[in-house]
């Protein structure tokens, strides 16, 4: 899963650097949620994962990328 082409170049560079800090599983969930706009429940269905697992992976990823 990759970033869409229509994202501002500077934003894309920053996002790509941050996304390198997390695992591929975390990266997919973050991109689906924050770039493509899926809800965590939808991501759980898409990835065939438990909703609580998706939530914990997502929030761990944000923390690992330097978020709050």
C-alpha cells in the first residue's frame, strides 16, 4: 500500500519518513485510516482482524511515529 500521487510533495516526504519508523502492518493501517479515510471498523473488516487489534496497532503506530 502506498501514498496517493496527489499528496503535496513536502507532505509526502515527511509522511514517508515517519512511515519508515513503523512496521508494514502498522503502515498499512495508518495509510488506510489517515490517507484513504477508512474507519477503524472498516479496516478491521478489510484486513480480517479484530477491531480491538486494529485499534491497538493504529495507536501504537501513532506513538512510534512521534504522535501523542
